[in-house]
């Protein structure tokens, strides 16, 4: 399997991207990595490590799209950017998957414009896996579509069901609609109409899910528009960071709490691992006719490696084909 990665994407690129690729080829079998970016810069980073040179190659790209550029215009103008060249490799069948920790807007715009949508999918969606009390869950959409129609939410649910069933191996995953109340009459016109359509679909639809119940992880696939999803995602990340920071401050506040912290260290380490975004690698961009994984902007090498692992699972489980069949069979 060939995986191309945007070598200049992310807060700590290209060093962590290169490190993540090297860790991946050491731990994961039957993969080749292509890193896009200025060849001299990427080569300089690669030369800092010992690795199998047959497993990693460079595709020179002299431009970089930053977060402060208009995504669509940047993709159209910067044909020689690291993200555009990476996406074109997938489009032309020269790579099986693409990963980027760079500009979310540019990655999503480029994936749609360059690779294109799966036939029948009105709008692709960003679908991260999140840690929950009772197990991981998916939120779809998390930022690709700020405004949606009810049919879009139905397709998000259909695609999310396929991904969750094949990647997380949960048979007939439950699907919920994020809303301000559990009653089906609650919400705005979008959620009310989407609720009706989801009830009519051949899905394991459990109804509305209030935001306070999201962290429980009782519902596998949570559906919403991108504005709500991105808000939930960022709130979730912020709360987790606040909890870790507060716990550390309180544990270090006295000798007694420090001793208690030592005794509870295994518990805290497990808790931190369970709620560490780097364990999940990145968010799949579902609905695009190619494997696209969006890694977190602050990804470290571990997160990059796990994003590569996620792309491999996507590929080996043939999720693109299964989404195509699913959409055709359940098209509404």
C-alpha cells in the first residue's frame, strides 16, 4: 500500500511528519510512504534518521498552503503546494491514501475538488473518532459543512455506520442525532426533519442525543451539521485539557497530594491514554472517492503514525467500496 502525506502540514512539520513516517514503516508492514514538500527540507529531516530508504520517497512541492489563506482559492492557485500534489497522487491512482495535518479547509476543499465525491454523496463530511466513558464514538460532521439539509445528515449517518462497523468492528452501530432535547419534537427545522428521515431509514437510529450525554459514548455515531460538530469537538478537547491541567496542579499542591498522585499514577496514565487524540490518529473525510485522513494540527509523531495506521485499516477493509454500495442501497 502506498500512502502519501503532506510533509509541510501541521504545527510541527516537517520534523514530526518525517518521524511519524519512519516510526510507521518500522512498525507496520507492506507500506510505502511518499512525503510531499520542498525536497531539500524533507531530505534534511530524513537524513537525521536511520531508516529503510526503499520505503520512503519524496515528491518535490515548492508551495505551502497556510491556515490564513482562503481554502478554495489557495488550492486552485497553488498547484505546486504540498497538499495539492499529495491529493493528485490519489486522484491519479499513484497512492492509495492521503494524510495531512495542515489547513483543514484546504484539505477538505482540495479533496472535494481534486479527488471528487463518491457518486450519490451530496456532501462529504469530517468524521473523527472520540473517546467516551463506555467506548469510542464518532461525530459526523465536524466542520466540513457549516450549513446542511436534512438529507445531508441522513447520508452522514449512512457513511458513519459503514465506517464504524468496519473500522471499529461494531455490528449494527447505534446512530443518534445531536439535539437540545431527547424528545423528537425538539430542535430547529433541520433536526426535526432529519429526525423523521432517520426514523424511516434502515439504521439503528436511537433518536436525539443531548450534548451532556455525548461523553458517555453510549451512542456510536452522532450526527449533526458541521457547525455544531466542530463546536462540540473543540469544547470536548478544551474540557479534557482543563481536567488534566487542574488534576496536575492539585496533585502538585502539597506533599500529601503528591504521595497520593504516585499511588494513583497508573490510573491517571490510563485515563490520559484513553482521552489522548493521538491514539486515534486523525479524522476520516467520508464521502470522497479516496482515502483521506485529516490529522490534528498539533499532531506529534505518534499521532502521525496512528493516522497512517488508520489509513491502512480504511484500505484493508475496503471502506470506500462499502460506502458506495451502502449509499446506492439506502439512497433516499
